[in-house]
């Protein structure tokens, strides 16, 4: 059985999935797993297609001190016990910089080019690249593909791509990139099947998970995103504040004496729903809580989605459909109802029963704008890209495109 391995590596966990390649290039998920607690309490967990457990075992910290160690242990388990010998590996890489507008086959020079973007995403890029390097050193012949969270947004106009700062910084890479691109690309590819009548029109997709952003799409392409230079901007998230006056960062430096590293930690880990509620970054816990600050955190989350949607409607010059996706968007009928309430001014009306059932279409037939729930699948998107590059090779202009 030919398989593709998909790897999504972070600082403390390496998530992986195995897809088998079926007839006519169809992909079927076979294994889903992760090595978590890297460098602290390493644990390998994996399950099969029906959620049946395949592995749940702890490792000593010395066996899994870092991401390459985690990749080594997970890879050995896949090879020795699962008999998986993938024909290619697809990686989630957060940053493709200004250059990459699509996935790329890892060939000579690509990794070092991607390393340059580590300064643009220092918390993620080095961890994303570590497994690519360790697989390259052990299995140099195995094709690997890097799939970027930024690539889908490279269609933005120059007006959308710029901050109002001197050009020199833009040419150094200080731009409004946008993230969650693999999720948005998956939705954009799914819409023609799910809702062909709106797929080519003006659509806002709300990816509401522990990270949260929204994408304005026209004709299936991204024209605007709530995220910018980093994945800190835009909507409030589990532990990130979303849009913040840069003056707050100056205040933290000058009045609180915090270093850049401390501020970074604060902005990525202590803000958002967690910071505002003082309780949790998990929407389920906040929805179950009676605390005033938990309610405030939810109200703020919903309010900012409404505000940002207004901004994206302006970017699109109208709206033809709205789509919810990711952990909160797919699973919380309560948050969806609250968000849709914010869109009353656009003539959107919710079908409460369909919303409670998590149906695909959750707006009423008379709603001026239809509202959908579409589960995302970033790993399947990566597997598809990997297979496509394996079968067809890079398209002529695909290696990297300069966006000036
Ligand atoms: P990520 O992939 O970025 O970790 P997910 O898209 O899996 O995030 O979303 C995770 C978040 O989704 C959780 O933190 C939780 O807040 C939220 N979530 C998951 N299920 C539910 C649910 N049934 N109700 C409300 N929120 C949920």
C-alpha cells in the first residue's frame, strides 16, 4: 500500500497522519497520531480510521528531548510496528515568506531559503523545518513537500499586503501575510461541491479554533485576511489578543520593563480568551462557566468577529455567503448563533434547529446571505498537495514566485 505521511510539528508536539493512495489518486486517512510532551513528558498516541487506539505509550525524556527526537521515535513506530513506508512526506510550514505562493518540493536550497523566514515566525518556523532536516539526513531520497499557511493569501493586492510604514520594511518582509491558508484552501476547494451557487462569489470564511482568523474570498481566492505579519493579529484567540494597539507593546516595554522575549511569551500565551476570562483558553469551559469574566471573554470574541466581518464585507464590496469552520466554528452552536446575531444588519437569519444539529446550511431559506458549517481538513490538503507534486512535479512557475 502506497502511503503519504503528513507532519505538523510544533515546539512541544509533532502531529502526524498517514494517508493511503487509492485508485485515481484518492486519499484515505489510515492513522492519526501525535508525539506530545516533547522535552517534558513524552507520549506517543495514535489511532486508526475508526478512532481505534493503535498506540498510547510514555517515553523517557532522554528519548524525546526535541522535535528531531520525536520524529525519530514516531518514524520508527510507523516503520517497525505499522509497516508504513511512505512514498512522500508533506509538512505544514507556517511561513512561505513573500516568495512561495504554493507548496514546494524540498530540493537543494529550499530549506535554507525557508530558514530565512524563521525571523518572521520564530516560534513556529524552526520547529516546522526540524523534521524536514532530520528526514533529509536519514532518507535523502524520500520526496518531501513543504505546504505553507501563508501561500493561499499571496493573491492579495499590494494595497492589502502593505502596512503604512516605510517601503524598506516591506521589502525586508514586513507585510500582511495572513495565515490558516491551508484551512482556507481546503474550504475553497470544498465549496464548489457543497454549495456551487456561492463558491465563485464573495465569501467570508471564519476559522475559529484555538487560533482564529477570517478570510475574505472572491472567486475562491483570498483577497483579505484578519491576520497580518504574524498570527497575533485580528480576532482574539485562545491565548492571543488579536488586534492590539502597538502602544500597548510600548507600554509593556517602557512602564513594565518587559523584554522582547517576555512580551512575546505574554502575547502568545497569556492573552485572548484565557487572559480576559482569567479562567481558560477553551471555549467549552467558558461556555459552561457562570463567571462574569468568562461571559465578557465570549462577548468580546463574538463582538470582534462581527467588527472584523464588517471590515471584510467592505474589502469584498458585499457578501454572498458566510462559512464557519475549525474547533469552535464546527462544534459550538452557541457561538455560531451569537455571531449570526451580529449579522442581522446584513439580513442574515439563523435556522436554530439546523444550527443545533450542526447542519451544513444553518441559515433560514429566506436569509439574504446563506451561512454554512464546513469542517476543515488541513492535513488532507497537505496530503493532496504532496501527492500532486509527487505525480506532476512542480508546475513551471511553481518553485517560487517573487511578489515585489
Ligand atoms: P487547533 O487545531 O488550532 O488546536 P481546533 O480547530 O482544534 O484548534 O480548535 C480547538 C478549540 O475548539 C478548543 O480550544 C475549544 O475551545 C474549541 N472547541 C472544540 N469543541 C468545542 C465545542 N464542542 N464547543 C465549543 N468549543 C469547542
